[in-house]
């Protein structure tokens, strides 16, 4: 599976936008970019996914670079409840459904 | 919708005993269920993939005789840690994918196992 690289940790002020980067320079044409997050002592939850175009949902936006070698998860207005570890994961559309979790980015929200 | 539950949420057992963890999809049929293990301050590691009615597929390095997985129905998978030892103490998490909607996996809340 193609690998992703994320910063170990980030901080953001409450009620401000947060941009979480992810590098995936070896992404293949059939890899979808998935984001999950894990709140403390809980199982992960799905955030968003995309292939080529930018995506929006009620939780976040996903901006995908034109060459697809990087992407950015955008939380438009961070709240304290967004403090979590965010994982950027590549999943081959034609492969199995396995998710390979990297180390993720630990996001701290400052009140 | 798309809720996955796990039972128990935490368990403490003595070394040498076996522990069963249940994973249920409450409001959907799960084509595939996955079992992960997470040690403190570390990421999730996939242990095995299970499909209803067939044998689980284990990841490299995971002992299939120690971590028994049974996927008896489209809504229930169980993980049994046999002859548990303190090094098996971990956070065990299951996830499930929904028929015709496999872009998203739905995760359970996790089960914290402590082996004394």
C-alpha cells in the first residue's frame, strides 16, 4: 500500500480553521484518500474521502492537490470536541477494504 | 444509522484465561468485519479480516490459534483471546463495512483488555 506522511502533532485555537496536511507522493491512480479521526479512548470515526476533486461534508472539507501527491483536511471552525488523532489513509478502489493506519496527527485545540 | 457496538467495553482477567469480545452491527448488515489492536500511544494495527461464514484472514505475525475469530452472522463477529497473558493487554477495536457502501468503515467503541 502507498504510504502517507503526516505531522505528528498540531495545535489550533478554538473557533479558528484548521488545515491538516498529508503527503502521499506514491499514490496510485486508483487510490482513494480517506480521513478518519480517533477521539481519546474511542474507536475511530470516518471523516471524509475523495479521489481527485475537492470534497465537502458536514464535518470537514478535503482539498486534493492537482497531482494528488498531497491533500489537506480542513476543519472550518475547530471546537474542543475536534481534539483527536487524525489519520490520512490511502485505499485502493480495486483492492480489499483494509485500512492501514499510520501514526496520524494529534490535534490539540486551545481554548 | 450504522452503529457498531462492542461488548464488553472493558475486561480484566487472570493470566491463562480466555476472553471473548463481541462486535455487533446494530442497524445494518456487515459484509466484512475487521479486528484491530491498539497499544497505548500507538496507532491501530489490523489483526484480521472476517467475512460471514468463512474463515478469517489474519495479518502477518498474528497467531490465529491465539486470537480466534468467529463471524457467525452478518451482524456479529467475535474475537476470543485464548490463554491470555499480560502482553495481550491492549485496546481491541472492531469495524464493519456495509453492503454496497464499502467506502466507509464503521468502528466500535473498543474493548480494553487488562490481563493480570
